[in-house]
């Protein structure tokens, strides 16, 4: 995995500290070209991996990435599903209605032949169909890691239905020759659960920041788990939605050898450049300290 | 460990199920749903005992607590059954279609010394909680107006109906969305006792309203506006905002930000003259298990804690009944228009 991964929240109006800012961002990134422009800036600053939700708008962006030579070595880490799409659909259409809406028509018809009986026998096949439906937009693009969004990971974790996490892990490896990643707000609990199912050294993306924001069970527990280096770890929400100054925030995460990658999103060249430089500098410092030990 | 069961595995029920399943003080033993598909899935993959008849579950599982997350029209009989079997009840919102029933159930819960809570989760959001504290300290002086708003993208085009879009089932924007806003107004300010100029607008739905606009008069005499619309796709998800105007300043709060404007500095609270912005990142407490928002875990923690300490809850049957009464007032106002 690359040390720095570019995130997409800013493009789709996700801001954890201000609904107002999130609306302003939604206006700013109304056009797909404005998103591509920022991705280009990130590439110029040396960030070649984009982690993004399977938002409807990504399909168009993927179209450009597929067809333009300048993205030849570009990598995307898809994160599925785009939860609000499904949550709103379930409120409006019910569970069955949503499945009908989001499964590709012909596949659903095939499934519908077996109807309920098919799904009752095999929910894991249904999961595979949904993964395929979400992955369609990335055809022809390098997707070395495919993530399950935290709302699904954590839901299954809480329900204790970890067979699905294992099945996702296997399916992504077999079908897409990719590594499965899990986004979670519950790192310690998830890691224990995955290990108990025989998944060693999983790829996990989770909130890690100096103020302990969205680190369930508390910062101390997280720090202990990070130091144990039992998983390939991507730190997200490192700025705690803007509550920590960039220098302080990045110094904190770069100090851990147990953190492999840092995910951040930004909209301006100065912020992208600044964060990239800070991560490079602090990471070198940490490497130097440990190489002397 | 509190032996707990869940009735109803829709969107909220499944979410509660995960939170209870991960809770260190809860032994979630059983689930119940009328959908064969859902129950088959749970039977096959989960560790819980599965039922399709809630009475059978309650009669056989020796539960101490139950979470009811079915459509609103079923709440009354289910809550009653559980209370009569001496079980603590957490019920989803809106509580009941008939507010008269609320008083009965509340009295029964009190008589039986049972913990009772309704799932108005905004009461557990850090920004709104802080806002309540500031109001207690009278930080913007005498209030003269409020605005309670909720917007989101639920019904965006004409579609086939589900229970949420059918009349008389607890569906519609009034029950589903506006109940949250009304409850928050009651929590932060006071009980609404009168309504006026109500507009219930169907935008895309055939049988129910997609927007609610009204004037609310609180028991303190304070008046303000309610503006709720679930057909607004400029919002990515449901967003609730409260604006308060006082003689000494103004406060605007949603689930992420608390914006305070003061005419004069408040030294005691360390608030400067002009704008102060507080974010949820510093106003929220970590939870042991996170799913969708701290408030969903916090409200369950609160319920479980009330059972352990034999205390009352902040979102009781009593307070939820007030919200049901206001919903009834709004509907009456429309029919008299």
C-alpha cells in the first residue's frame, strides 16, 4: 500500500464537523471535472491512490480515468456500498424493493426465478451479486484493495455475523485478485473478531487521531492495538474533522510504526501539498529513529 | 448481563441489534420479525434465538428488557404485553398513533417500576445536549423566537408505497421526520401546547405528506416555527437544525455544529462577544461501540444504565407522548383549516 491515500469525502459533501461546510463542498464539486481537477493536483503532488465510495457520480469519473493515458498507473481503492443510497432506498422501498432496484435487472430476474427460496438458501451469493454490481464502474481500473464501508463492517460485527466478512475477504481475492479492506469505527473489536475467524494481518482503515475522536473504546486501547502491528493499518480522520492543526495531527499518526498509510482528503493545492510534505517529513523522522534502534 | 430481545428487524431494529449485540452489559438472546426472509437470514447466520411471534418470544425467553422497533401502529399492544410481563421497554419513535394510549402505558410502566424509553436520539447528540446546558444558563437572555427544521432526501419521486408512505400506519413526513424536530423542541425549550397555520404538503407521496410547516406555541408562551421536508435532495442525509433568537444573542445548532452569537461577552462561560463555534468533535463522548453515530449507542447505554441503577430515562414514555399529542394537534389543525 502507498503511504498516502487520497480520500473523497470533500467531493461528496461529507464533513463530520459541519453540515454547513458539507453543503458548501457539494456546491463546489457540482461538476465531475472539478473533482478530476483536484485529483490531478494530488497526482502532481505525488499521490497516486484514490480511495472512494461507490457513489453514482464515480461511474463518470471512472470513465475519464479509464480513457485518459495520464491515469495509466493510477490506483483506486473502492469502498462499498455507498450507504445512504441503500438506507434511503430501504426507507422508501423496503428491503425487497431496494434489492430489486440495485441488483442489475437481468441478474435479479435470474434470482427471482428461484425467488425468495434462492435468497433464503444463500445470502452470501446475494452479497457477491451486490459486490459485482458495485464493482462494475471500476472495470479496467487497477483496484488492488477493495473496502467494505464501516456501516456494513460494524453492523455485521455487532450482529456477530462475521461469516460475511470472511466471505467478502475470500470473494474479493478470488474474483478481483484484490486484497479485502475493512473500514471500521471499532478497530480493537474488529481485529479480534477477524483473527478469531482465521483472517491474519487484515487490511483495516479506521479513525486514528490525537483527540480520540471516533475511536471506540478510547485512544489508549487503540494505541495498544496499533503498537502490536497485527494488521495493515490505514489511519483516517487524522485531523478529527478539522479539530486538530495539520502539523500536530500528522506528527501524531506518523509517530506510529504500526500505521502503514494515511488517508486524507483536501480541496486545495496548498492543503494537499502541505499535508503531503508534513507526512513525508514526519515519516522520515520516525524511520530514522527506528533504524538507529 | 441484561437478557434482552428485539421485536422488529427493519432499519432501526437491525441497527439496535448490532449495538446491543456488542454491548458489554447486555446479553442479546432473541430477535423477532414477521418477515420470513429476515428471520431465515438471522436463523442461518446469527447466534440469536429467532421468533416470528413476539408473544412467544416474550413468554419463552425470560427477558429483562425488550427493544421494540416495529411500525408505529403495533407499538401499543407490544409495549403493553411487555410491561405486563414485567419487562423494561425501549420503543422506537414515534411512540403511538393515539396519544391517550401513551398516558396509560406510562402509568403502567411507573406502577410496575419499569424503565421506559423512546428512541429520540437527538437528545443524545453532543451539540444539542450542550445547547440545553447553555439555555439552562440563560446564555442568550429572554427568548423571543425559535425555528425547528429537519430536511432530508427520503421521497424524491412518485413510487409504490410502503408502510412509511401509507396513511394511518405511522408513516409520512409528520410521523417519521417531524416527530424528531418536535421532540427536540420539547427537550430544549418547553412543551408545545397549541399549533396554528399548519400546512401538510404532499409533494410526491399519494397518501401522506412530504412536508410539514406550522407555528408552534409552547406552554411558556414562546412561539416559533416548524419546517420539515423529507423530499429535499439538497441534503445528503437527514439534518435537524434548531435556531433560537434571544434578546442577548442567537444560537444555531445542528448535529455537527453549535454556533453562538452573543451581544455581550460571557466571562463565566468563556464565550466572547460575537460568534463562537463549537463542533461535535469536541462535544461528543466516545462510546464502546460505534455504528452510524455516537447518539445511537449513547441512547442504548442510557437505557441499560437506567435498568442497572433503577433510574428514569431522559426520553420517557411521558415525553414521547407529548410529541404524539403535538402530532395530533397538527393533524387537527389541518382538518379545521
